[in-house]
C-alpha cells in the first residue's frame, strides 16, 4: 500500500510543487537602520528546487511589481531586497527590486510563469491580519499557527515555525489508494489564531497571442475567462494595460496606438472568490503601408507596401459622391500584394476621388495622392500644349477683278483650298504682302515697255 501511495505522490501535477512556494516573511516597515530597507522572503516547503523564472510577486496597490528569476532550493528560502543589497546587512539578496510597500496594508500575490496564482497574502488595513511593528521593526512572519509579529529572520527559520511550514501539499489527505491534493490557499488569519484557509480557484484564459497593429488604427482585444470546470466566468473583473501608459476595463476592449513601436499588453483577471491570473503578450505597431494604387472604371486598387500583413477589418472606402464600403472582419492584405475592388463588389461609382479610412475613422490614404500628382505635370503639359495651339484662320482669298491680265493670272500663285494637316499654317499666310505682289508688278512693267516700243516704231 505504501508503494502505491508513493507512486501516486510522484505523479501529482506540477502545480502542487509550485504551491509549496509561499510568501514567508514581510518586512514592510523596513529596519532600524532605515524605513526604506524593506525586504520580502519566500520559502520552499517542498523536497524539490523550483525555478522562479518569470514568476511575479505583485502588490494590489500597484507597487511593487517584481518579476522573479533564479531558483529557490528545496526546504530553502529566497530573499528579495528593496533598491540595493544593503536592506539586510550581511546577507546577499537573491533579487533586488524597486518600489515601497505601503504602510497602510495591501495584498501580495505570487504567480508562476503561466500566470496561475500560487499564494496570496491579504495584509488587511495597516497589515493587521498578518502583523509587523513599525516601531520595533519586527516583521510579519508565517508560522505553524498563522501569521505573527516576530523578530526578523531573513533567509532563516521563523520563530514558532515547525520543521516545515504548513503548505497545501502537506495538508493533502491520503485516503486508501489515492491522494487528494488541496488547492493553493489564501492566508487571512489574525496574529494569534490559526489561519483561515480559503481555496483559490484556478482560472484559465483563452489564447492571447502576439499580434501586429497599425498606427492610428483601432485594434481590438477580447479574452474569455474559464473556471476549473470549464465554465465561462462572466463575473470576472478584467483590466487591460496597453503598454503605452493607458488601459481599459472589460472583456472586449479596443485601443489606438499613435506611435510605432513594440508594446507589452498585460491583462489582469480577478474574481470575487479570490481567483487571479495575469497574461501578457506583445503588440508590434507599424505604419500601415496601404496605398491607393489607382482609381478607374475597373475599380480601386489597394497595395500593401509594408513588410508585414495588414489587417484592414472594418476599414472603409469612401468616394466623392458620398458612397461608402466597409471591409469585413478578418480582411487582410499581405506584404507587397495588391487587391482590386471593382464596383460590383463595393457598389461604388468611382468619380476620380477616393478616401481610405481606418476602423477608428482616421484617414489612411486619399486619391489623387502624391504618386498621381508626380505624374500629373507631364500629362498637364501635353494637354496645355494642345489647348494653347492658336486657332488657325482660313486663308483670306482676295476677289480678283475681271480686268486682270492673262499673264498675271498665269504668274499669280494658285490658291490651295485644302489644308494638309490640322493646325498646319497655310503657305499663303507665311508670305509677306510684298512677296504676294511681286508677280503683279513685273507684269505691269513689261507691258509698259512694250507699249512705248510700239509707239516709237510708228513715229519712225
């Protein structure tokens, strides 16, 4: 029978090992040397060392928030000192943190690298439920009978402490051939009476993954909170920190980032029965890179010039005639690719102007844009050269008199009644008035000479 029980103990889930790490001593009052020399201590009541990488010890007041690293040995202690390694004289700290504990009391929560709550200590108003003395500098210490005010014992066994500190795994009830492991506990006992143990519910969050977002475009977040039985916890209190100094409360929230960068988003979930869990993920915010490539009767062409896929869910496309088209959820354009939006899809009539807007109503791109304005001068110049061509007046044909000499008619330039090309200048217009009259002058001069010669001959 003992062998069976031993085998079952070996197969106990990992969280029972985590549950053996507890908050063991709180020096919220500092030391006799300085009130700023605050320190905290964790204890491992188990038989195995525990890796504390990415564990967190947080205060409900918001300060301090400590991210842990390192290992706490089996049946050993882990010392946290504020600001520097001088808070506890003669003992090297396992980790240095910043931020003062409030003397008015707070709740401290220890979570593992998955965000599961391992231990929680409710200090109460002015730390009345756990103890500690701001005058004598005695600390709040976990003992076999609960929390008490005792002499400080950094990285050492607390006064009135049993061989091992009472922990949930040690309180396991062995019945027949099975082992029942109790849940992690919250200590809310007074300073002189046994602590009251309240089971902490295990909470599970729906998947939250790293994602991309666009500058000045709304990004939405949503999380589901589930209890141990797999049921949705609609009573959960959900707080978001967006990594840019702002936050929000609620199951489904949205946010706009106004600058590119890498942001760490943290969601903090609590329930009225003591459940608590943290979850963090990264959001990479970049310029959209979406441009309007062309607008024609065929439709509007959008192109992604960025190096990442852009989600344009709930973005809108508007045209000059007031029409609007909203993109469906999960609409994306991959890097370097284009998408044509014909009128049959959008229901829009393209009049030459178009505006692309993000889901938050921010203008992302307009048409005509810079690209079209760069092409416009050559087109305009060509149009202007055509429009600036002077209108040609048909050549003026003077009416010839009947008395015109036959020779003159032979020598006179023939008038062309057809124009070789549109806009060509007729030859008759290029000649000067003098050039036009030269044949006529020559004709009359010869005629005069002939007449005089004939008269002279008669008188001879």
